[in-house]
């Protein structure tokens, strides 16, 4: 398994991977527009040249970044790929000087395995919710907030 930064040519495959998981209600979907505009934030996992995992690191403030749009292909789940992607994003965050990561998720057990702890959404700074106004679930968010100090 190899981790690498996303390129513009990856967008169609990223759409399929993310939105096939979103169709099952496992995560929120993403538009092409969002993927193109934020392509530099994305880290991909490949096996034999095939895209098997994706996620992004979105910087929010001097000490805070969010893991977004994490998805692993169905055939490759429970093989440690999600964990490796999260570690890769944590490494990027450290290199940028960021000290705290968080995620909003329906998979808290996976993030706990990666060293994150569940936190109250009320503790998250207001800046966190800027993207949420674009979510179809807003303002009735049912995701769980998890966080880790690096
Ligand atoms: C911020 C966000 O983007 S939240 C959205 C997260 N994405 C999704 O929910 C989309 C659908 N799910 C997926 O794509 C994947 O299942 C992911 C990303 C959640 C996990 O990726 P994987 O590569 O399967 O995880 P990985 O193999 O590294 O799992 C490590 C450990 O996490 C835990 N874990 C992983 N998935 C689950 C799960 N569905 N339920 C409970 N625990 C889990 C287990 O302890 C696992 O270890 P084990 O397999 O030895 O029991």
C-alpha cells in the first residue's frame, strides 16, 4: 500500500469511492466542485496502482485541523488502510505545526482505535461549523466529534 497526494486526474475515482460510501449512509457525499477546489488537501491510498482509500486534512485555525472525507474501498476495509491514511494526515499536520486534530464521524470506534477520544460537540469552536451550513442535515447533526492532541 502506498500513500500519495491527490492529483486533478484522480477526482472521478475519488467521487466514486466517497459517494459509494455516502449512498450507504456511512458518510457525507462530496461534489466534484468541492473535490477540485480542495484537491491539495487530499491524501490517497493505492494498492497496485488502484485507488483504495482517500481523506483530506483541512486546516481551520492556528492549532486546529479537521480530518474530512475519509473512505476506504469495500474490498479493502479492515486491512489497516484507514489507520495508515489517518497517520499520514497526522504527519502532514505535524509538519504544518498543527497541534490538534478532530473529526465528525459515524465511526467513533475506528477513530478511538487511532488514538482519538470522543468529545462534546459543544466544546468545538464555532469555526468548526462553517462547512456544516452546506450539509443537508444542518442543523440536526447526528455525527460524533472525536479529537486528538498530536
Ligand atoms: C471524518 C470522516 O471522514 S468520518 C467518515 C469515515 N468514513 C466512513 O465511515 C466511510 C465508510 N467506512 C470506511 O471507509 C472505513 O470502514 C473506515 C475509514 C471507517 C475504516 O477504514 P479501515 O481501513 O477499514 O480501518 P482499519 O482497517 O484501519 O481499522 C482499524 C481498526 O479500527 C476499528 N474499526 C474499523 N472499522 C470499524 C467499524 N466499522 N466498526 C468498528 N470498529 C472499526 C477496528 O478496531 C479496526 O481494527 P480490527 O480490524 O483489527 O478490528
